[in-house]
């Protein structure tokens, strides 16, 4: 429903004597870009560059203040710095996290509770960016609804930066003293080296793994570092009013260009992020009071009070707007139009205003008197220690609150370990043509909708869902009878993996040995998929190794299945150059199997849900027509490939999931889908059908 990069910013803090209203206005521009992008992504496809603007601003203010403190006093009060960061950022962030936990339990279905709980914990621990980095490309969650806390990733980036940057600056200063160098020069050297290394790393990682690069701290440091370098090196800004005027408007125009033309398919951040970063630097250099920029300048525009008001509340506004979008859209059932989007904006500003005045400002301005600070009294030291202890307690409390809904669902998950009575829960056999089993009425469905995402095949629990023939020996991912001479290989992507469990059950009476060579997002094809920036050739390369392993194993049966291209495009935005490309890729790998005399069967893909079936069942009930899935239309490339290779058997399981043109959410008292995959419980109910059709 809502896809792309979900970004946030940390406006940072003001430094005494250096408040610039135009910077507050620039914050308003940044948060405005992000909000428009999140609510109306088609209107501003590159609105995520707002986070780059914020990173530069934060580096400009925070690093600049650190270097000034070192230059003026020759020292840096680390504990005072960390205390200010805690007081400035933690209260509002914690409030929003707690409201999200409460809102999740009250408003969202239980199937969402565990994933959101883990996101809340990651956000509270300031590691949400890494949580996002290593789950953003997760095929298993490709069609899951977005999390109301995923925007905390950039707060995590900044907090991690705030932890190590002062320490690096102090280390540089101590090293400079040893060689009798000036402290400011040492700070510039540290910043320059760190920024350069991070920028180069960002370029290379963005090309190969741009989903990870987008969220990684190491690829974003250079943006904060660039802002810090500007604060240190260009203290007076640009010379001359005319140059400031041109710089300001040029910077604003470039940011607008990036927001209107960039997209999430680009290798971002990388060198592309240099565009909004440099534009932000131009605007920062256009400000200042010596000389005054003039009333026609961008700083004058940004200093307009309605604009600076949004800048003042920008931190709270970012924290609140995204969960409001997620909850609002969940109940709306579609992306918001003009009216609903405007309502989201108004509600976000209202919540942010209240949060700014009653949370941010209340905590931010609780300070001891300047006399007490100068005296370094015991009260001040105790207060500082209390701040850190309170922060730790708040993080623990936030994590604890998130663990409550997680634990409720986990307790229910024990149901998945128990075998179902097939008389009460016939599943697919309720649709078995000619011998349909009766379905008892009044029983709760299994698995419960809240547990659907946990109802996974056995390959999900032992690492065999990401089979790598180059790294795994032939003894890995083998199920069924280990001593049997009757061998079956199941190969393909995660839509093939969902047939491993029923095949193990189907092959048990005859003692089959099942080899699972399945990999999430990797159809058994010689032609790789691609998105707009990357060709996933590692998949096709691994398939060649798997092919040779199958030929060496010489199994009695090879079973192939995979998701149709429409599913890949919707779930992962992957596609093939032409409709025939995937067919050719299948044929190129199936032909050698048949040439070697092996028996090959393909299982056509199951109907593809375009919505969350478990959520629909929880909201509307298992019998709701709105929870039905359309029967798959169009060609399955596996069918076309089988037609081109003589002797390949074809199994179409649609009749066991569907009636005519629609497929119910529940068949035989069993929930059919967990996302775009079958629940393992329903897949197991197909075992008798597979045994009969494959003559096991």
C-alpha cells in the first residue's frame, strides 16, 4: 500500500548565540518534503531527500558546536553533551513509541503485533536503521504492511553518530597536542577523513546493495560530516549579498528538482545524495547576518514566522506524522487522496504542536541555574547521573511495553505445534473433486489469523529457505527418511518451499528422502530477474550449481515451483526483460534434467493475494467476500516451459483453493494464506493430493 523509503529527521539543537531562523525554516522544508512523499508519494517521488537535508543541518549545528567548544576551552564535556541529547530527543520519541504500542494493540490485528513490537524495541535501542537495512530486502516480509515505527531509522543514524563523533574529535585533539598542532585543525582533519571514507563507501555499497546502503549508518555519516565541515570552515558564510542571493535560490531549486525527479529505484544515497547535500550547504551558506542576505533571499523566505513555526515543531511533526499515516490508511483501506491527506496533515500538526509545547519544551528547558553549573555542585552531578539512569529506565520500560503484545501472540503460537484432526480441519480436501470431505461448522479456524505469519514451512527454521549449493554440502536440507534410496528434490523459490512440508508427509508412507534446494526470491531459472538498478545474477549462478548437484544426485523425482512474474513485480519490483525470458530460463534448466532421464514435475503457482488475507479475516470475518482472492489469470511461465520440454508433468492445485473464479480465505476450516504464501497448515492438507497425483 505504501512503499518506498520511510524517512525521519532529527532537527538537533540550537547552540547559544547562533540561532538562525532561516535554519528553522529549512527544517520546515525538509519535513514538508518527507510528509508530502509519505502521504502522496506519486506527487513527490523524491521527497525522501528531506532526510538528507536534515542530516546536513544536524551536522552543521551539532558538529559545529562541538568544535567551537573544543576550540574555545580546549576540552569537551562529553557527559554534558550526551545529557543534552537525551533531554532533547528521548522524551518525545518515547511518548510516540508508547502511543504506537497502545494503538497497535487497540487498532491493529494481532497478526501485526509481533513485528511492530520488535520494531519498537529496535527503535528504543536506537538500532532501527540496521533492523530496516537487513529486513528491507527480506522476501518473507515483502508484502507485509508497513510498520508505524520504521521512520525511526534516521533517528538511530543520528544517535549513533552522536555517540562516536565527540569521541573521535577528542581523540584527534589529543593526537594533535602530541604533535603540537592546533585543535581546530585536528577536528577538520578528523571530519574530512571520516566524511571522505563514508562517501566512498556509500557510493560502492549503493551500487551493489542500495537497500542496505540506504539505511546504514556508515553510508550516511558523510552527510552529517559535510554539514560539520561547512560549520567549521565557512564561519562567515559567503561573501557579498549577491552571491548569497544566488546560492540560496540555487540550493532551493536543486532540492526541489531532486524531490521531484529522484525515485527509490536509484542507487541512493551514493553519489546522488551529493545533490541534495550540496544544495543544503548552499542554503546554509546563504544565511547569516554579515552581510544581511536581503528580503528577496531564500533565508528571508525561510525566516517567515509561519515557516519557522513548522521548523520549531519539525522533530515532533516527523515523529507523529508517520504512525498517523499508517493507522489512518489501514482503516481507510487505500492511499489517501487530497481530502484525507489534508486531514492527516492537520492531525499531525496538532499532535506535534502539543508534543512540542508539553513534552519537548518541558524537558528541554529543565536546567539548573548557571551559577550551579559553574560551581559543578553535587546537585548538578547527581542530576546528570539521574538523567542517564532515567534514560536507561525509559528504554527498558519501552521495550517491556512492546514485549507484552509480543508475548500474547507468542503464547498462542504454541497451537501451531499441534497436529490438526483432519476430520474437523480437512483443509484442501474439502475441495477435492469427486470426494469432498465434509466441513464441521462452528469451529475456530486454524491457524488463527493472528498467527498466520508464523505458520512457516520447516525450511524457514533451519536456514534451508536460503539454500546456497556453494556453501551447503549435499547432506544439508534433507528431510524424510535419511536412509531411503527413493529421492525427491524440490527446487525453486519460497513458493516452492511451501510444498516441502506436504511432500514430506506425502512421501512418508513409502519412505521418500526429500532434498530441499529452495531459496527465497530465486526461481529455478537460468535468466535472472532485475529491478531498475540491479540484475540479480547471483540467483541464476546458484541455479547452475544446483542443477549440477541434482544431476549428480540422480533423484527419482524433481519438483519445481515458483512465483509468477506478476507476483515478483508486486512483491519485490523485480521483472524480466520480456514475457518469454523467464520461460526460456526455466527451459534451459529443465531440459538437462529430462535429457539425463530424470522425472520432472512442475507445480503451478497458487493464486496471488493483493492484500493481507489474515488482516482481512480478523477485521471482516472468514466468510467475508472481501477476503476472497481472485483466481490467477494469465500464463504461468512454468506451464509454458513444461509445454516445450517433452515428458514434464504439470500439477495445477487451484481447484483445491478456489471455486470457479474466486478463492476463499478459509477452506476446510483452515486459513489458506499467510501473505502471498500458503500457510504451512493449509499446504500440509495438500499432502494426499500430491501423493495421488505424483504416484508416490
